């Protein structure tokens, strides 16, 4: 049966940290960036029971229709739930709202946080936007 994270992490860069040392490195890396307004949250493996939603059959029909129109992010959310089940940590970093800072600064901040998480040892770095999920590539 399909399981999903309970809350879609809109406007967050998300990474998977294998252990607590990587989580600490991620915190330090994010705090060391110029995006001081970014907040970091960590879901630990023991939190996994609190972040699972009902199966797809329990999802509102309107939400199902919206998913069909804009794309279904279930596979991305399921990979995060699987990481938690397997003992990893999910690190989420909220970015400033793109409407407040503009598109170019937002894109630069998204890449900056993605690079910081990657440099700290996090894997599967992904940006969850309003309308899409984007795998963040390594900087060139």
C-alpha cells in the first residue's frame, strides 16, 4: 500500500542524511550560508509513524484530479518515507518565498542550499516547489 509524507514540503530543499553526524554537518552547512532566514528541520527515523498519511484510496477525489493535472509527487514523497523507515534522516530547509525575494535570488538560494546539503554529505537533494519537484544537480 502506498504511503506518503503527511505534509508536502512546499518551498523546501530536502535531502536524506544517513546518520546523526551528517545531520549535524547539514545544520552547520546551512547556517554557514548567506541565507540566514532559512530554517532547517529534521525528521528522524523514530518520527516515521507520525508522518505517514492514509493510502491513496483515502485521498480526496479533488486532490487526485489536481495531481493528475499538475503531476503526482507521490514517488518523491514515498522515497522520503522509505528513507525514514530504513533509518535515515530527512533534512528539510525552508527557503524565502519566491514572491518576496524574486525568481533569480530564489533560484540562487535554492542551489546554494542544495550544494550546502550535498557538501555536508546529504543525498537525493530535491526542491519541492509549489507546482513541481526538482532534483537539484551539482553545481558546475
